[in-house]
C-alpha cells in the first residue's frame, strides 16, 4: 500500500514512510526544512510533510514526479480528513 503506482510507473527502491518519519525527526529541528536531493518515489517528502516540516525535493528523472505528487496528495487528503 505504501508503494505508489501512477500510470504504470513504479520506483525500484521505495523506503518505508515510518522509517523516513523517524529519520526526519532525528535530524531536523522542529519547523525545519528538509532538502531531498534524490526524491525518487517521494517517501521522504511524504514523511517530512507528515511531520509538519517544510521540504524541498529534487528528482532528476521526470517520470517519477507523478509518484511524488501522489504522495503529496495523500498527505493533503489525510489533513483534510482529520
């Protein structure tokens, strides 16, 4: 369920969001900024947003951008529901 698939696109190395949330909290001060230079499937982006942090994500392969966008949308939907 954590592995996003958009228009048949999958990322080969998806990280668990809970692990990334823990790592983000570990190294980023409250209200901090997370720089993700290799965004991939967007797990770190989702984790940072879930933790209430600002995030700047960079991804060289444009085909993965829909995966990242789907994770951002998932965070937005959770916030709207709760």
